[in-house]
C-alpha cells in the first residue's frame, strides 16, 4: 500500500515539474522597444521618426544573427517620413526581420510595408560589446548616437536616407511611437463685409377722396310754379 502511494506521488510530482519546465521554455522574454528620430541626408529631404521592438528571448540563428521570420516572439517596426507617412508592421507583416550584432554594431533589417515591399535598414554603432548568443538590452543604445543611419529602399517612393540623431529605449510591453499630430486646420477666411442696408420708406399716405355733396332736392312746387332760372334749386 505504501509503495503504491509513493508511486502515485512520484508521478504527480513529475507531471508538475514537466508543466513548469514547459511553461518556462515557452514564456516570452523581455521586450525591448527603441524609439528614434532624425533628419534626412544626401538627396533626401525632411525628417523621420519611428520605433522597433524585439523579444530578447529569441534564440540566435547563428552567432550574432537573430532571425525572427516565422517566430511567435515579438518583433515590430514603425517608421514615418514626409513621403511615406506612418507605416507599421508586426509579426509576419514586417518579415523578413533580422538583427545582427557583430562588430559593436546593431543592424536591423525588415520589410515595412509588405506591399509595395519596402526594406527598412537601421544601423546603430554601440560602445558596448554585444553577446553572440543573446539580443542586447537598452544599455547598448546611446541616447545621442553617432554614425547611426535609417534607410528605406524599394517600394513606390525614391530611396530615403537619414541620420538618426536621438534614441530612447524602454523594456516591457511594446509601445510604438505615437502617430504624428494631425495637421493644423487652415486659417479662418477673412470676415465678410457687412451687408448693405436697404432703407425702406413708408408708403405715402393715400390721397383723400373728395366727394361732392349731393345736390339738394329741388322744390318741385317752385319749379312748376315759376319755371324761372332764377329760382332754380342749383
């Protein structure tokens, strides 16, 4: 009896340990979100901004190379330029998505948008050596980078090249850069001139109607008696 109980407890504990191990293996790692902005360079004009996010738990495909294509781990890219407007891709909508970290240089290559396919290349030299087997955290990204570039190629617009001038980073739930504020409303038109006043005069009073008084009745007795124009009634 005691042996059977020990056997049941052993199976129960083994099942619990397997469940815990599976959950740990499948759990997502820390998500790193990097925000950047800068100005165009070369023949490009205007400014740009954007963000990218990746899950540090993504294993390396080869030393210093991390390929997120087909991965369930978080990987997202957003960018905005004067020509392209705001473009966002996450998961399969930004693949192929690859990060390389060799030679103290962080390089991200992704496709956003997918149609027309636009290749996004972000290059950030770092002063900190990065691991060959794990993705870096926020500590490697300088707030005031030097020789950092942002490039768009392909798609329906001419290639865009820019210099990244500012970077910020956070860990946790990925939150992409906020959309640009809406354009200012057009200026109000000048006020309309005041309407012309129409002066109306009162209608003239109607002329009084003058009526002749009725003729007095003639005295028939006098008319027949005298028949004289002197004694006519009118």
